[in-house]
C-alpha cells in the first residue's frame, strides 16, 4: 500500500528541487557567493531525495501494474512474471521508505564541513596528558582508514609524554558530521606508567570537535587583527629557531550572545611557511567565532532532545576506556565493547555507527516520520 502522505511530501520537494535548479543558473544568484553556495548545497541534498523518490514511485507503479496483470491476464507465463514483479517491488518498498525518511530528516548544515579537533588533558596530571596522546593517535589512525588528512596546528607536550593540549584540523568528506559525536569528556581507567604500586587510576581528557568555518560563515575585520611572529620550537632542522615562521594572532571580538568583548589568542606553527601559518590561524579564528555564535543553536537542539548524542556538550562524560577489563563503554547509548586494543588503534567506526543510528531515530521522532 502506498504511503500517500510520504509521496505527497516528496512531490512538494520535487517542485523546490526544480526551483533551486533554476536559481543556481541565475547570474544575480551566482554573483551573491554566499547565497550561491547555500543553494548549491540545497540542490545536492534535494537531488538525493528526488532520486530516491523516483525509485519509490517506480516500485509503487510496478506493484499496481503487476496486480492489474494478475487480475486480467490469462497466460500462465505472464501471470508468473507478474507475481515475481509484485514480490520484488513489495520487497523494495520498506527499504526505500526507510531511506527516504532518513533523507527527509533536516540535515545539520555543518555536517559536510571539515573539523578542528582540540584534545586537552583533564584531571589526572601526567597520566591525563598521556591519555590525550593516546586519543590523538586513535583519531589519526581512524582518519587514515577514512582517507582523511590530519594537520596539527599547535600542541603542548606533557612532561611524561602525550599532550597537555593538541589542536589539529581534519579534512575530507563529511568529517564534522562523523567526528562531532566525539565531543565530550573521555575517561580512562588503568594503571599509569608512573604508578609504582600497580593501582588503577582514573584520568580524563576533553575532546572538542568544531566545524571548520569558511569565509562566508563569519565576518572578520582583518584590519583589526594584531599579528606577532616568533621562532618555532622543535627537534632538528636548520629552519628551527632561526626563521620566524610561527605566528600569533590577537583579535578583539564582541560576543553577540553575552555582548561582552574578549580577546582571542591563536598560535600556529604548523608549517615552515609564515603565510601558510597565517592562513591557518585565520581559519581557526573563523571556526572559533563561528562555534561561539552557533552555540545557542546547538543549545536549542540539546534542550529539545532526549538524547545527548551530538549536542556538542563538552562537559558531558561520554565514554570510559577500562584497560583492566579491555572494555569501552559509551554512556550516551549504553554501548559496550570488549575490544579496547583495536578501538585504540582507530577501529571506532562501529561505535560511531551506533551513535548515528540513535541520533537518526531521535530525529525521526522529532520530524514525526
């Protein structure tokens, strides 16, 4: 039986798809880059829905035609073909409806963006910094498996290894939409390398995943940015400590939510090329401001949702890594896995998949699909 309400909703989107297709060829729209980029994104999203809708209509038509043949056709061979067609089309309908319902869920506009990831050692001193280093390695391994590129912007090493803080950018396809589920407090339970009595300690590190803002998202008065340059530290190389390739950016920004001005300080020593470091510091500045300005939007989503899957709440304890038991537990969805070694080697996709499923189920309820 056709889901007429679903089909009616899809037909309305076909009209919008055709309208957007016309708009993106309009010279006036092309001249307005911000609007053009937004409409292009909408066109690509609608294109997927229209394609699924066409397959859905084809299956529904196939059912109608097969039923008609079974009612009117006398030839045994034709009736057998009609039965096979009816069975095949009926089998496709549930999967197509599920696919369409997922496509109809309002997409997070940031999902397609690259991400800036910040990992900071929390409670636990040296062990927290070591754990932050372990998390960084885990994400690097995962990104390599996805074919994504990782570029470190800045870091502050821990006294016993790892990082007190490390900030890096991940570029690739739908990076933020995947990694956003990692924002929050990660807790580790294990015997630290610095522990002489063999006692299990609990430490924590905080992960923040921000969507990388492009120049159309945030307006910055670049004339008000104060730049400093300094010599990069590091191991070896003739360039180190001789050329002032590191850059420090200072910018006074007025928070539109609190109406209070604050100074933003960003350092970048990612490359040996000062102009490239300036460009990357600017990208981080845009992303920082973009994230702050969109925090209200994120908070509104969080207040409406029963789940804490991807609200961006960075104070929430989201996952525990228990080394003595070889166990990982994600507290948001009661997900437990006894494969800690592989998980820390970047095999985290199954956990992310479960989080996506939980998130989509909640969003389906909200959209009444």
